[in-house]
C-alpha cells in the first residue's frame, strides 16, 4: 500500500529508516515524495512524465530545499527573475555574482551552485537550447577573505570554566559544545547527531555535509557520550527544548554566544571554529 502524508521538513526528519528503501508520497502535489534509504538518508524526489517518458529528479535533502528557496527568493530571482531562462547570458550572471558578492560574500558560492544546477536542468528539460550552454560556466567564483579564528589555550581554559558553570542549566548544549571541540565536526553534524550513529569507537555520520562520514572518537569524547547516554531517552543525542526533534540552530547559537561573551572570548569566534 502506498504511504501518503502532507510532506514537511518536520515529518521528513521524524521518519525512521527501514531495512529497505521506501517512499512517502505527498497528498497535495502529485509526483512529489520523500525517499528514505536504509542508512537514514532522506531526499525529496519529484516524478513526472514528458512526452510519455517517465523522469525522476532528486530535489535535495530536508532543510536543503528550504535553504535553496531562501536563496532563490532573496537573491537570485530579484536579480534574474525578469529574464527568460533561454535568454540569460554569462554577462547577466557575472553581474549578479559581482554585485551579490559585495553585499553577501558568504552566499555567493551557494548561489552559484544553485544557479548552475538550475540551468543544467533547464537544458536537460528542453527549456533552454543546448547551444546556449550554461551561463554559469567559466565564471570565477568570488573568493572571500577567511573568517573566524582558532582558540588558544587561554581561551579554551576560560570556555571550559563557563561550560562547567552552565552544566546544570543547559546540559545538552554544554555537551554539544564539548563534543564539537573533541571531534572537529561541524555544528549541524553534532546538533543533529542520532544515537544510531554513535559507535563504540567512532561516529558513523549518515548525513554529514559532504555525505556519509566516519569520525574517530578519542577517550574524552567516548566518556562524554557515555555520560550523556546514561540519561538519554530518545533518538537524538542532544534533544531540543521543544518537541521531539534535535537541538535547533537557534538554541545552540544562542547558548554559544552567551557562553562566549561570559568567557570573554572575542566576538568573531564562531561555533564552526571549534
């Protein structure tokens, strides 16, 4: 029997992997579905027919579609949305990247990836002549100056002291920041860490930024996770305050800025730098 539901990011993140891949079809949009693989990877998929031939397009992962729409609505469409997809030339795209890069250097690379993929799809689907090519090709990506800083021994000592003071107040965020320091993982990888990804000697990340990834655990990291496991009651290693999901980006960021300020660490030190 075909599984159907009103598909949302929240529902996607709450789905559980099974022994075999399965799909949940959207009740509102025909052809739109969520694909869940045995390793836990989730992706949005759209199926359609053109000229009687079936096609399937993978749109992205949960949350990734939301981020893509944000770039489209805030940057790409205001700059290029008035142009027909078949008439866009490299100069149009270069002008957009140059102007956007001056205002939002952090968003240029992601916008380049989105726009390049969109034009590839437009050519493949017949909305842009193959002879016109992809106008994003050949454009040098904006190179932004490096951000952030490494924390020295004094900074780490001050940070450790503040974390010890906050253990009773917010144990999940304290443990998450410590695990970031001990593993070098990205904040999102630790924030969304599931117990099924925690192995005796490593983290077997299902959905890291670069795909499935293994992160070896040192003794201190293993002891930290053992301590968290003693009071764990759900799927997430670091559950959020609301509902049954993981720590939200806002929860962890708000905690980090508070701890960073209390420790007297400069404001350009980011969670990502841990």
